[in-house]
C-alpha cells in the first residue's frame, strides 16, 4: 500500500474492500495495512446526492456512460487457482479506472452544485445523515 504517497484510500464498497484487504494482510502476516489512511466510501457518498436505481460500480459507470466492469468478482478465486493472475490484474485495474472516473464525475457535480439523477422506477425519498469518515489506527 505504501508504494504511492497518499493519505486517503477511496473504495466503491469500502466495507467489503477493507475487510478483503485486512483478510489478505492477515494471511500474508502484514501488520495494519491500512494504518494511517483515511477511508472514503464512494458508494455512500454517491448515495448522498444521487438517485440511481442500483448502486454497484458497474451499474453506476454504465449509467454515467463511462464504462463497465471486466469480469465479476466471484470469478477471481477460480482465476487465481488456475494461475491466471493476469486476468485478475486486468479486472482490478479496470475497477480502479472506473472508480476514478466515477469519483471525478462526482467531484465535478459537487463543485458545480449540480445533481446526477437517473430514475428508472419511482423511489421513495430517504433522508441520509452525513457520514463521518473514520481514520484507521
């Protein structure tokens, strides 16, 4: 994790992503792989000012017209056991590229105080409380 200078880790579905990172760190005997980083959950932030029908990285990226995922996460263990790590790397890189594009689009919208709204079915309005961003220790 320390290859690049950063103080924040952005994840689309942070609870899943960070549990995965911590599990891998435990297996690899790495100590506190996320210590010192701020966690930013893109999905929660996106939900605070958008109304998409679904909130998955693939769905949101497609709706915004900025791409789609390559492969599915549940396919990764089989690829690993087959030794096809190049496909896993491609999947992860594509996810990161999509996340960057989604994040940049959201920043543009927030700076311009615009709203992204894609409503395909009627949805009830829900008030959201502001999410605090925890810091890992």
